[in-house]
C-alpha cells in the first residue's frame, strides 16, 4: 500500500505543523469510536487495519487485546515505541490465523486499497464466525459531491474507490458479512484544522477566519463537523 501520509504531504494535502498539533482531537475521535464499537462488542481480540498513529489501539487496549496493521513504517514504529503490537505492511502480508479476531476495523482505508473485494475476503478469513467488521469511508452519494465534483473534500488522488450505502452494503454481503448498521458520522477537530481544510476551497475566507481566530485565541476550540459525506458500517461475519 502507498505510504499515504507521505503521499498526502507531497500533494500538499496536509500541513505537518497543523497535523502534529491535532493529537488531542485524534485521541478524542479514538475514544468516541471505541465507545461506538462497544455497542456491539466489548472484549476479545481487536485489530485495526491502517491504524496510523494508533490512538484507537491505545484507547482500546484497556478492554481488548489489540493488534494493528500499518503500511507506513514511521507511524508503525512510533506505535511500537508506545508498546503497541503493530505489523508494518498490508493485511494480506501479515497472514494472521483463521478466525483469530473478534472485531476488525478499517477507518478511511477501504477506499485506498487496490482490491476492496480481496481485502474483505481476507477480513472474513481472520474474523471469527459471529465477529464484527467496522468500516468507515466517504459516501459519494452526497449533495457535496454533486455540487463540488472534483473539488469535493474526499476527491483526492489516493482514493481509488468510492462507495454509496448500497454499494458498500453489497460489497460486505457478497464477502460473507451481514450489515447490521450503516449511518452517517461526523468528526471532532480543532478550529485550527477546520480553517486549514477550508483553505483548500476558499483561501481568502480561511485567511480571514484565521486572523479572527488568532486575535481571539480560538485555535484550540473544538469544532464538530458532520456533512453527511462519511458513513460508518457495522457488519457481522456470517457463520460458515
């Protein structure tokens, strides 16, 4: 898998300084994702594919036996330094045992992989019968894509595939999973990051907002964004 953080940086999609200061909000997102996951499964072996800086694994380690997969060597090494078990490579490279995990999650990863169908096949193999799959991915069946087209925030070069609720459901069901919940989700971020992202679309507005934010010392304010263009799916692995 392409080293996504480096690729995004090369495309000027991220500001390293802004991203580095965002860790408290990544930890907040991790806690919220964990709380949501626990509505379906509360213990056992949990794996996150594409675990990045591993805030979710860290949060989940008090309830689950956690494992991560991360293609980026730098972030997987940082996770290991925090005492987390993270495999550097792809899911198929890792070759986990059959039926090994009670739950597996991919947050904003399925749209990047060369073959979502093959990825789902491997996930079905490593998740035990009755275990859970969690996917979070952009939803292209949104008014924002219809209005913005190539300027839609999710329309970036490293997003290979896009899904609608119907197509992501069909992919999971054809791969041996029963979809139990599919809904729109949002994200918490700092006002600093919100302004940074706004700058991709309207630089002058972002500059004005940044000026006001700096003057009033509002950069650390938490902003919650829910635009209806990101969906989260929970599916149960069908028994053989």
